C-alpha cells in the first residue's frame, strides 16, 4: 500500500498555473526521486505536502486518510517534514536554537532548559553521525554548507515518517553529500519515505528506488529507477531531446592578460595565490571544498580584506570593496554562491534587481529615464530568456533557474568584462545548466574573462580551458589540455606538492 497518494492536484497563483492535475504515489521504505526542470511544479508540490501552501483542487491521502494540513505544524503532526534548498534558519540564533526552534525543552516558568537543549542536540548529531557542528555556534558564522547541515538536522529532529529533501546536497562538499546520500538510504531502510529532489543524475542513480517526473506543472511519467535511461529522463523532463549538456570547447583566449593576481592572501584560508586570467578564457577553480575557493572569489570582489597585488587589463588595481570592483568595462562582477541570500532582493521586482546596481546608466542629473531602464530590462530578459509574467514580478516568486538568470543579467548590465562565477549552476535544472554553459562560452568568445568555480567536478572538466586546483589556500596545480580530468584534479588536490 502506498504511504502517499496524490490525485488531480492543482494550484494557481493568479494567472500562473503552478500545478495542473498532478499525480504522485510513493511507498514507505523507499527513496522516491522527484525530477523536473526549475518551474516544473516540484517546489509548489512539496510546499503543499509540507503544509506551507494550500492546494486549490485534488486530493492527498497519507496512510489511507485524507490529508490537508493548515500549516507546517499540521504536516508535522502527520509525520511530514521538509528540508528546503532555500534555508529557513535564523542567523542570530545558535545551531541548537535553530534545530529546536519553537520546540525547545522548557521549565515550568517557560524558560529554556539549556542543559537539556544541549543534550538533545548532541544526541541527535551522534544518532545520525552528522559532520562536526558546534551546538553553541551562531548561525551567521557558518558557511553555506554548514547552514545546510543545520537545516537537515532541524528536519530530522522532528523524527518524520516522510522526509522531503529539496536539493539538500547542492550546497554540500563531496564528503558531506556522500554522508547525506548514505543517511537517505538508512532512513528508507528504517521504513521511512524519503522524497528526494536533485538535479544531479548520479545522486538519483545512487539512491532512488523509483522516480516521478514533472513538466509544466503536470506529472508526465513515473518509473522504477532502473527501468529508464538518463537520456529518457532528461527528454521527459524538458519535453525535447537535449543535444548536449556541455557546448563544444573552442579556444577563444588571447595573449592579453585580463586579471593578474600575485601573492593574494586573506585570513588563514588564502595564502600567496598567483595566477593570470586571459581575455576570452574560462579559467576553472577546483579542488576539495574548503581549501580557499570561496575566499579567493570574495577577496577578488572586495568582499573580504586581502593583501597582494592585482592588475586589471595591465593596470594596477586596488579593490577594497565590491563598489570598487564594479567599475564598468574594466571592472569585476560576481555571481555569488547563495543566490537568495547574496544575489537577489527577493521582495523586489525582476526589473529592480536587474538595474539597481547600474542606475547611472539611465539617469542624468538626478533624473531617471524609465524608458531607458525599460529598454535595458527588456533586452536582458529576452537575451537570457528569463521566464517571468512581467518585469514587475517579484524575484522571489521565480523558479531557481530563472532567479539565477536574473543574477547573470544584473552582472552583465554592469558591463564588467572580468566575471567571477561561483558555483553558478548550483540547484538549477539540466536545461538551464546547458544554457548557462553556452552563455559562458559565448561570453568568452566576445572577449570576457571568466573565473569559474563549480562543486560539480565534471563541469570543470567539460567547460574550463584551464583549471587551477586549490589546496590549503594555495594553487596546488594548473591543469591544461588532456590533463583536465576528475582524476587529475583529485590527485592535485590531495597528493601533489604545491606548485602554481
């Protein structure tokens, strides 16, 4: 008997149809993958299951009984918890306070029993063999990967029978992602249902028993995981045959140096980094997570204090903050790691997000030209194929892939020609990934210089012209040509002596 059965599920937001007559069924004791492009309806579906959103039509049965929770507390009462890609944590609280928020052990006087809170936290972390976390650490001091682990702990603390994992591995380094995949299988073996959302097909293959595919708000297929090929899955997801994920890598680099870095250091995570990025080049940055990649990008964009020497287009540059980095065609622009926390103003419109940092391009003597702004926005929305009802739609209501396109549009409107792309395909679907990779190659062909980090190693192998491998805050190796492979990147990250 199925633990969850969904029939005819529909949800509209005004004129937008998020779900239309969707169906779904899943059993206890299985990992069930939910697949589809960004905007296919997956997020709306799991928001309904988790009690965050009410559906308009259709029926949901859980354990053979009607299920329509009024809120997440109602979902939790029926044994359902969700771990969302977009985190629901409070920066000013500690790890343990976030895990048990609104469920803290209290004294008769309604104060928190701190010793019991600590005991529960340590017991939870030990039970599921969590990666190291300090219970008393403030959330704001943690990396995005560590915050994602706290979000997972928060979901597991509810002891759910049905756990929804929404792109939970996308922010995790390889070792932590492997831990979560192993834990997912463990939960299924205990008789729980895990609904698993990921755009990484290798993860789906590693753990899923069955899978359901959404497209345009509808259920288009359901399969036993081993009964369908990757190519068939992708075709059903996007409704067309994907010719190739990675574009042909054509050499477009010139001899002109766009960015030269000498002795760049920042804190204890970045030490004496040297490299040169050429015009027309896509230069990858790889290695095991936590070895200075994030600090390198932050230092280059002026988001953290750093020492060393920078040259942009042959001229010395001093970048003490992001404003100094964004200096028109000779400057540097960044696509950040956390699109919702660092890249977008979620309550503002697509138009406002695109143009906020380039107001000078359509203002004169303190007056704004709305016509010029509208032209810039219309051009960028069309160029990047951003799917929004109107430019006035709030950025936070877009799918993850379209949010990422808005960040790319904002970056391109700065006209900076040195682009820092930090994990730009994290949490986006295979179709949008292909668009981003093609855009990168097109920009390189136009003379842009691109520094590109990805936590997904095959992306570096197939997209970058060269790869810098980071180890202990330094460049351990520079790989070119046939040396660019997953094996060589891992070898340089773990075994080789440091050499630029």
